[in-house]
């Protein structure tokens, strides 16, 4: 395969989409405070397949560790717990968002600032992976 053919194929199948699957994702990371040792990432996964998909892990070369997490409110207190998997039902969209499902990124290997992008590799129970480019952007905290 020539370089020209590879570049053409890359344009047809952009990063974040499977060529043989119908799963796509968008991701973002809120700008972290200076010196923060953990950051959150949020991903929206679109599963247009006829079967559920099960997200079992995430990794990034920018961080020492990454985990699937969920924040819940229990008796008026916010609690966070690690998850071993998250199912994306057939034909549905899963949206991770502040105060709910998210990816916990631990021990950044370098500073991350607004405008940067971080590659996240999502791992699924069927053995497939999906690499997404998470943009670091200001979080809208409202007024």
C-alpha cells in the first residue's frame, strides 16, 4: 500500500471511527487546575450497531493510569467509584458528563492546558479498541 493510499484511507475513516464497526466517539477534558494530579475526561459514544458494546477500559500515553468512574449522590453526599465496564446499548448513545459517568485520568506525565489534545484509547469487551482525540477546553460552570 502506498503512502498516498494510506492518506486517502485516513480521510475516509477519521480518527475516532471504526472502518468495520459503527461506533464513534467525541471526547473532551475540562482544563485542569495547575498541578492537579487527576483530571476527568468525558466521552460521548454512539453505538449504531444492532448489538450492545461494552467499554472495559481506557488508556492514555499522557497519564500513568486511567479508570472508568461514576459519581453518584448518596444521602446528600457525592461519592465516586471505579467501574469495571460500561454498556452502550444497541442503537443508543452514551454520554459521560460532569456529575456522572467519566474517565479518571491519574498522574499526568506532562502539564495539560486549554487547547491541547490528549489521545485516549478505549478498550471494548470484544477486543476492539477505539482511539479518540480529547480536546482540553474550558468548562462552562454557568453563572
